[in-house]
């Protein structure tokens, strides 16, 4: 049980340490901190796998692939590029600024708050911490209360790696609310759009800058000319991974009506290849995180069935262990909850379409998705890219835009604001401070008094800038 009264002193300690560090917490120290964090993660790979298995039945291979590996690769990417990112970024003068030199100097924001979700409980708590530390900040982290084993492990490991740079505060919404009352210099929230709104409102009280990494319904479009086997393979992977409990999981698929049956059989084959004929019996299928989310998904399914949808289960469920086999759903209609709520689980509506204009209109009618996946020829891809808005676009693949360290990752509109990963993450936790230096600017010639000479000069300048 977290003592709420202890939060403020903990925050003050991080804050007090930070101004001194602004001067001394330079490149070498940041690199060392990142190296220590990498070492601690490598040393505790088995414990991480055990924690995420206890929390949500994640297979140890998947734990390595989706929790440990991205953390280690984010650390090594930061270590490799840190010197360049920290360097002043020179800016060309404009005409009026001739005689000056300018640069952006990245400075740490101060003390950052990271609030993390449960679906990748280790990765999504650690990734923003890596960016915050790389950018020279101290950081407080609140992992998700829904994955208690992983949260406890993070609380044990971070002090080993970052003793006076990071504090882990365990707890639920009440603890998050208490943290949000404090004047953090940046808040990095990953979670649902509903809680994102609460975070943004709380941040307003302290004018804290906020990054919101939210969710939403990421659509897939499979055109008549798509390579159906490839499309099915990527969609089954994106929906099967973490049992669909991924912010960038394919939420639903628009399939050109002429290829619906072929795509459906390709999907069946792709799921069977990864998880066998009964996906529910596969040790490789992650469980649903808890009873509440199992009931939520069952509710979406029942609502869809009651309103006339058809469900094809690709295996048996075991509610006692929160195992839900993937399900292909057809005949959904816009009034169904499955068509409006983020699914965040292994249910996959397949929606036939006749022409792309309908699909573009349907996507634009809803909130902006976190990502959009397109499978098909250049015309389909180009139209979806240019006529819809989403946090990112994946072409002939799924999930991967989340993983590319050289691409900023973030949402737009209802799916979030700001971005993380790699240099974008470093910049998020930095204030890029413009420093403008006078060398021989002629601007003082325009200072008052506004004599005839000044007025002539001003007219000349107006001519130049018009
Ligand atoms: P959530 O919003 O319920 O919880 C996220 C965090 O917010 C948790 O730490 C929780 O304790 C805290 N929280 C809950 N209620 C709060 C409140 N009233 N005030 C302050 N804090 C509160 O989200 P979740 O269920 O953990 O995660 C699922 C959601 O996260 C999905 O919508 C998913 O798409 C999204 N997500 C987004 C990304 C991304 O990178 N964009 C990644 C993973 C998950």
C-alpha cells in the first residue's frame, strides 16, 4: 500500500537533486546510467519473463521478444546516438537575422512522471524512462496496478540501476491522481483515451507539458489486389501477439468483397500455423489480463451476436484461466459496441467493402486511429495515406511502426499527442532552448529615434522582406 503522504517528499528529493545535475549530469553520466539500466535488465531476464508470465501468461519467448528486447534495443540506440542528440543544433539565419548565429540547446526538463499501462507492463514503463534519462531528467514511474508482479519487479530493479535518478511508485488510480497533483516538468502517459483526458486536465493545473500515448481502433484495409497470404500472416500475427492486447493491434479489417472468402481462409491458416487448430490450447497464446477484461471482451461478443453478427472461434476459451481463442466476426453493424469501442483483445471483425471511398469515409467518420494498415497496390495505399489521418501508417505489415527506433511513435487527435522512441523520445523530455547570439547584426540601425534615415532604411527592409 503506497503511503500518499510520502509522495511529495520523494518528488522533492528528485527535484532537489536535479538542478545541480543540469550542469553535471552530462554525456558520460547519462551513458553510464543507461549502461547500468541495460545491465540490470540483462541480469534479470528470467525474472522479467516470470513476472509477465504470472501477470498474463506471456510465453517466455514472447517476453524476451516484446518486453526485454525492445528495452535493450532502445537503450543501445540511445547510447549510440546520445552525443549527437545532446549537441547544439545550429539554425540558419533568416534575412533579418543576418549578423547573428543561432542554435537549439537541448536541456533536461527536470523531473518527469511516467504513468504506464498493463499490456506491455515492463516495456511501456521502461521505454519512456530510457528517453527521460537520456535527456538528463530524473523520473518517477507509476507502473500498472493490473500487472502487480511486473510492477513489483520494476520497483525492485530501477533503484538498482538508477538509485537517485528514478523512483517507482506502485498503486492504482488514487496514487496516479496524487502524483498528478505535483508540479512535474513533463508527464508521459500511456493508456486509454478516457484516462488521458483526466491526465491532461490534471496537468493543466501545473501547466505541465504532456505526452499522451493513447489507443483507439486501428483499421486494416485489404484490397482486391493484395497478397492475401501475406496480409493474413501479418494480421494474424498482429492480432495474436499479446492476444490482441496491443495499442497498435489490428482492430478490425475492411476486406474487398471479392476476396473476402479467400482472405478468411488465409487468416484461418495463418492463425492455425502459429497457434494450432485449437488456439485456446496453445502455450504461445497470451492470456487476457484479468477477469474484468475477459468479461468486457465477452460482453462485446455477446452484444455483436445478439445484434446478428456471426462468430467463428479458432479454438476453445478457458474463462477460468482467462484464455480467449481468436475469433473472426462477420456481419457487424455500426451500432454494435464492437464497432465503436477499442477491442483490445483477440476478436477480429471482418467488414466487406465494395469501393475504397466507403472505407475512407468510414475511417474519417470515427476518431483518428493510432495506426492504419494497408495491404494492396499503390493506389489503395496512396489514397489511404493521403485521404485519412492516423498516428502512423503501416504498409504490407502490422505492429512494426511501433518498433522502428528511427520513427517517432505517437497518436493524433483521440489516439494521443506528442511522440516517443529514439530521438523523438529524447526531444520529448528535452526543452530545445533557442540561443541567439549577436555578432554584427545591423538591427540597431532601426532603433529609435525614428529619424528620416531610419525610416528610409525601414522602407528598404520592407522591400527586402515582402
Ligand atoms: P488505463 O488508461 O486504464 O490505465 C493506464 C494507467 O493510468 C495505469 O497506470 C492506471 O493506474 C492509471 N489510471 C487509471 N485510472 C486513472 C485515473 N482516473 N487517473 C489517473 N491515472 C489513472 O489503460 P490500460 O487499461 O492500462 O491500457 C490500455 C489502453 O492503453 C488502451 O486504450 C491502449 O490502446 C492504450 N495503450 C496505448 C499505447 C501507446 O503507445 N499509444 C500503448 C499501450 C496501451
